[in-house]
């Protein structure tokens, strides 16, 4: 049986790919029945598209893989708490579970008072230190 930590490590690897492209280092994977069906990282700079967040890329990829717009019985692992835009897309996708590495107190959906689909389970704090540190280091180096 695979663990949340196992899949979050994959999401962190995606965040590292983003970092290597000088993108904000956020990564995610979507899993169905213990199988990774999508993975991505931020591509907003590469694609010059403000909507090209890791979650948006992965949602599109997973929906294409499954052949439908709903991600029921899927889990999204993301290194940083989704923003309002991504949380809206996740709600519409009816994803079953979202696992968050680090919280985003300023831009994350939780402190904005938003929720996902009523049946979506949310877990936070998986490999929180590693997920938080890669983003903090990125922005520290930018300043």
C-alpha cells in the first residue's frame, strides 16, 4: 500500500522540475487506485499563462486520461495549498481527496473561507517542512 508521503515525494519532485525552469516550485500528482494518472508543476512563466498552475495542468491531464471531466475516486497531492482559482477547478472536478503539503496562509483557499466539493476530503501537513522550504527558498533567492 502506498502512503501519502510516497506520493507527496513525487509532487516534490515535480516542484523541483519547476524550480529548474525558474518557475514557482509547486508540484502535484493525481492518483487513482494507487496509480499516478497525472503529474505536473507550475508552468506560468514557460507558457506565459497565469492559469498554468500545477493543479490546473494536472486536472486537465487526469481528465484526458480518464476520458471525463470528473475526478471521483482520485486524490490530488500538491506541495502548496491551492489558490482560489485552483480550488474552484478542484471543486468542479469533484475530486475525492486533496492532500496538501504546506499551507498558503496568504493566497490559499482555506483562509479565504472557501471549500471544495462537499464530498472532497482534505488532508494537510504531509511533508510540510520540505514543501514549505522549497517555496521559501525560491522567493528568498529572488529578493
